[in-house]
C-alpha cells in the first residue's frame, strides 16, 4: 500500500455542518408533510364531491377518509422498504428516493380524472396515488430523524431531533395557506373545477428544492462508523424484529396518542367544523382558526426538545400525556360549543399539546435501536403508530360524533393517551445513550 493511500485511509470522513443538517432535515420533511396534508385537506373539502358518487354526503366523506387511511397502511411498507436501503446503503440516497416517491405521487393526483369523467377508475387511481404518498413518507421520517440526531451533540440530541418535527406544522401551514388563498381568490365553481389541482402540482417545484438540499449532504458519522466496521445487516427490517421487538412495540405505543391527537385536531375538526351536520362554518373561516392553532403547534416543538434534553424524554412525555388525557374531557364541550373563541381555544390547546408530545419523538424513537437497524426500527415504530392511531382517527371520530356525540370523541382520545401513558411507564430513559451503538442479539 502506498503512503498516499495510507494517508487517504487515515483521513476522517467528511462531516456535515450542523446548519446544513438542520436545513436539510427541516426542508425535506416540510415538503413531505406539505404533500401529505394537501391530500388531507382535499379529502375533506374536495374529494367527497369529485371522486365519489353523489347523493349521500356522509357516505362520500367516509369513503374519502377511507382513501386517506390507505397511506397509513402503506407507511409501514415504506418504512421496511426504505429502512432496508437506509441501513444498508446510507441515509442520504434513501432520503432522496423517498422524497421522489412522495413527490411524484402527489403531482400525479393533480392530473387525475374525476368520477364524472372516469367513473370508478377515478377513486381507484386516487387510492393508488395515496398509497404512493404513504410509501414515500414511510421512508422519509426515519431518515430525516437520523440525519438530525446522528449529527447532533449528545446533550442537544432532542433539540436537533425537533428539526424534522418542525416539518409537520410548516408543511401543514403551507398546504392549508395555499388552499385558503385559492378559495378567497376564486369562485367555488372554479376551485372545484380546476383550482384544487394547484396545491398538488406545486409539489413539483418543492421537490426540486428538496433534492438540491439533500444531494449536497454527506453520510452521518454513526452510519459511516458502522459501514467501516462491516456491521451492515443483509435484512435489517427482519433483524430489528428479532433483536429489538421491545423497541418496536414501545415506540409504536408511545406514538399512538400523538397521532390520534393530531388527526382529531386537524382532519376531523375540519370535517366536523365545516359540515352541515356539525358546526356549519365556512371553509375559509375554519381554515383560519386551524392555521392559528398550527402556529402554536410549531412554537411548542422546540420547547419540548429543550425540555426533553433538560429533564429527560420519559419525564417530559409522561407529563404531556397526562395533560392530553385531561384535555380529552374538555375537547367535546369546547369544539361543540360553536363559539369561534372556544373552538379556537380547543384547537390552540390541542395543537400546543401536539407540539409538546411530537417534538421529542425525533430523538426518542432512534434512541430505541442500534445503528445497524436504526433506520428500519425507528421508521417501522413511527409508522405502525400511524397505522394504529392516525389511519383510523378521522373515520372513527366522524362515526363516534354522529352516533354518540363529541363526548365520545374525547373518550377516544383519552383511551389512546392512556395506552401511551402505560407504554411510557414501562419504557426507560434514553437521554444518556450513545447513538454509536453496536448490534445486539438481545
């Protein structure tokens, strides 16, 4: 071996600047969540009228929400697929692939035919595209969380882990701001004719921005160390179930209350708030209230990260989950009051709690798994939580509200939070764990 080769071998791997890490993890998840929430809003405001048979508004809404749930079935599949490559070939390339999968599926929705022109082919194609969205997001979050936390100082890992978490409120705010702008500048006829397609087509521009940011990154130090030691797994998604089943179960249940709370506060509240059988708000009026609430969602995420670094992940989440249970008792009276002030209070409180419980997850889930299966493990736990919590939340809450009233929706949230509280009581504190962890056979 030559001297020059020895010197090159001895050189440390390139390190990402922390500012670039923050931007890359934030921009990528913002784009992905924008795509995801554009669909969520359309599933309430547009798709029941354009992609399903006319006649029964409640049935059309439930059918639309059923297609919304398809993505949560796809997300665990995406987490296993992209997690496999993320643990074998690297975080960077996998994040680029997940972004393209999500983006192409979103743009495709913007050019789909409707039920009036394609009959049952229209909802079938809509379901396929929604599956593609779920597949992409299933691989996105785990990679973005690892990008942030594996590049972070240990004592600031939860704070760095909030960068990808901030993508959720930013994406939601941007998606619904586009809808609000369209609905205030267009007639209802023009919006339902072609205006609803604009938010989906805009995703093409956002994809290019996200690719430009992510292609300039280097691999994370933890993955580079694992790669150089030859500890890659041939089938990480299978391996993680054998070596870390407790991490998957705990991670899934810890995420449950987060998902149920968020989709009650967004998709269900918008559906109930704008329906004739609910509060009967104008769509633009309720969107404004929801956007105000999402601002508080964004503000509380970094505060939660700081608290999780200071007091520990477990203590922070136990406290927040107990407050979520208390909120479940007042959700019905606040939302059902119909008063703009009390409805806004419900959204602000609920989405603030969402920020507090969602913020630490960018550190909590990766810390449950060793490096060689971390992408797969954290992604699978995150997305199984979505399958159990988010996929059913809007549909279940709509049925509960119609059959029993809003008190039952609050009870649904209480039950989900109680399960999460139990999981947190069993879980251990991971604040002081190293992310440069070796494989385990336990």
